[in-house]
């Protein structure tokens, strides 16, 4: 059941340039949410629409959220301080499936946020992609307590392997055995991850990021095409079977 919560802000810290980690005290929301779900946050009375933000952690009754301050709403959110209250609607959407065994989390940029929540719930390794060293260091520290192995790529080669997630993924899949791949990030990256998963006959779930107005499936602003017709990311997703959104079947 979707509910609204008045959650106390415990911290709202800048962890990299323009990237913030928001932690709120919301035990009921934490208990009833799944990895991959999101919330709609009311920034203030100055904004009509809430902002959709992925749930990145639920340990200890605290809900962790990461966001990039890129517009008026998120800039305003970055100014909120510990002790203040946020009105939060959630949890919304569906969540990642539990495939059992060890899974691989593969993502880039802010797409790492829902994967971090998955790392709390499942046995996993993680492949982190970013443009620069500064964009991956804090993710490395966030994932470290929750995963067995951490693989990292940077576009500029400033940290670990130079290249993209899809450049390193075949090497990882050749050396490790996984039950599934969960991915979130730029669509072109997720499409590449899905193709490589299909080549290995591995289940793959993707998390779509779209602009959402209502978050409840009423406004249709986040609709996408799938092999089963038009679907709403906020209500039917944000987690989809990769084959449903990118087409094609796993090899038998």
C-alpha cells in the first residue's frame, strides 16, 4: 500500500561534485520497500510536482537516497538540513526479482543508487562505471560492505580500467558464474548489458529512468514501448525484463 510519510532528515551531504546522499528516518517505508523501488519527494510548497528519487538503502529503518543537484528542485533539496522534515510518497513501482545465487550488479552514474539497495538484499558482485575517478570513489565505499567483488571502469582511465561498463563486462562474465544481471544507468549502456547477458543466456533486469509527474500511472508522462505494448515506467516498472524492453530472446 502506497502511503505518505513525514520523514525526519538525518543527513543531507554532498559526497561528490553536485551529488548528494540524503538519509531520512522512515522505518515503515524501509520495511515495506523493495530494491529497485522509488519514492516521490515533496521538495517544498514552492514546487507543484514531487521529485522521483530511487531508494538506495533501507538498513536500520533509515532510507538512503542519492541525487544530483541539476535543477531548481534538486538545488532546493540540497539546501535542506538535518532535523527538517520531508514529505515522501512511497514506495512506488516494482522491484528487482530475487534470482537466488550470486548476481552481478552493473551500472553507471546515478544508476548505481537502486543497485546499492539490491546489494543490501542479495548476494552480489558489482561493476561500477563512471566518467572520472571522482564519480566512482564514493560508490566504491558505499558498495564495499555489501558485495564480494567490486569491478570499476572510468571513461578517462583515471581509476581502475579505462573504458565503459560494456567493455569490461565480457571479461567478468567469462571468469565468474552469476544467476542474473541487474542493471541501471544510461539506456545505451543497459542495452549493451542486456545484449551481453542474452549471449550468456543470463536473465537480465533493467531499471528505467524517465521523467515522472505523478508517479502513480495516471499522467502517462513516463510511457515506453515494450514487446507487450505501451507500459508506464512508474507503475509497470521501473524494473523490466530486458527482453521486454529491448526485444529478442535468450539463446537456448
